[in-house]
C-alpha cells in the first residue's frame, strides 16, 4: 500500500454542467466525490484492487486519466440519457424489457441492467413493457419506473416484429456475453456495468423526497451531508448463508478489524450500520465499549429480517414500502466516505457500483477478500 498523493483539481477544471442531470455537485440526486472526500482519500493508504475477471481499479489515481474519474462518469451518463431520449423517436429500433427475475431486489436490478446492456449493444432504445411483472413495482406500471426516473421518453411500440422492435427478458442471470458499444470500447466491463446500473436507478423526485424525509426524521442533524465523514457498513447474513450464496457469516468485529485503524487515522468516528440481523446492533454496543465509545452510531429504525422469502408473502403495497426503505439505505450508503460489506451480496455490489460511479475510489472493505463483479 501507499499513500494517495494525487489531486482532483484537473477533474474539477474539466467538469461542466453540460446536461440536465448534473449541477456541479450532484449527478441526478447523488452527491459526487468532492474536495473533502479527496482530502480524506489522500490520508488513507491506497492500492490497486483486482475484481473478478482480472479487471483492476487504481485507487491511488484520482486524475482525469483514471477510467473511474468523475469526468468519465459525466460523459457516460450524458451518452445514456441522450441515447434513450432522442429528439424524435420515429424510426428508432427498440428493445422491450419484460419478464423480470423472481429474485431479491439487488439481483433483479442487476438482471434488468444486463437486459438494458443487451439493448444498447444492439443499438436499440430500451423501454419497459407496461404493465410489467416486476415483483417490486407498487404502481400501475409495475416496472422500475415506480421508483426511478423513466429510462426513455419514447412510447412502447405496439408491435414486436423481431426487427424494428424485439423483446428482451430481464431474467437471464449474469451477463456472460457482454458487448460494450463502440463509444466505450476502450473501457472495462467493470466500468461499463456500474454506469448502466447508475443510469437505471436514478431516483425520481417522489422517491428522493421520501428518502430525505426519512433521514430527517431519524438522524440528528437531519441532513446526511452534515454527518461527513462517515463509514457505511452493511452486514449481510441470514438467507445468504443459509442458501450458501455466502460461504459463512462474519461477526461485526471482523468488519471493524478491516477499517478501524484507517478510521482512527483519518479521525472518522461516525458509522452507519444496517443489517437484516438485529443481533448486529448488540455486537456494535460491545465493540464500542472496547473502543471507549469512539464511534457514534447512525441507523434506521425499520423492520429487520426482511429477506426475499418474506417479501414474496407481502402485498404489493407492503413491498413498495420496503423498497423505499431499501432505497433510503442505498442513498445513505452511497453518500458515505468509507464502504464496508460483502460483495457476494447483490445489495453490497449495488453500493459498490454507486460509490464507484460517484468517483469514490477508497477501496471497499470486505472480509471476503473477493471483489466480485
């Protein structure tokens, strides 16, 4: 490891508010890495992280030359938006996304992303079939549009002819034969996938309002921006271990052992913790006693032990409420300065994808020692 000595000035000079999703500090509703974050990054050790597929991220390089620079994110998000929002939809080629995966929230979002990517690779505009059959949709469309900004301004074609318009199922597991458009041909799959995910889950105003209201009611101070710098820890256990998607469960102490030294080195004492396992919070109390109360805990008061099996037994409206809680957690975690979790979890991978898109390259802390794509 080495200390990060890079500067973010070159990026800041290049960034211009050239499309309506960007206002110099936020991309859509998410705050981009700023000078305070870069200052923190320069304090902590940095290294090259190798993800599955042998693709690497240099967390020491915050210049515009880094593939994961904010400048590259802005260019990608602008491209996706303009591709999906043509001035004239006439004579365009379409792919209708349908038949969503019957799986956990993170899993189904990833599979929607692969379907979207397949549409883009074929130079088509992606649209959602309406009504859809997305398990988590609580509005009339039953698509991701219930919570996120529409992916296109084009209407759904009335006929699937296999040429001008095709249908793509959003339930084919991992995107094993990914094709990256020529516009991004020099980019890695890891970079491209995080850009797709970010575009698809741009919070619509009603979702963002709910998230900010939930935070203001439970956090003091009421704005997440006033809690920086802070660490976000997500502890995934229960069904992931039971179904052997994770090889084992990890104690909260095992997570703390990964970042505690760095947190104290950088004077970070605020920590946000979430988990479906209520016992995690008792573990925190014991750990913090050993550390003489160094950490200030942030958490959301919400139902625990919510897993896929229990979600399937809920009504559509009940699931919609839970999804808003999920998205409140995602907003808090994406805004964090340090990120901790297990990347065998689709949810933790969503967090990882969000923070990379926002220009946050401080390495993700994981007890698994595996960086999964």
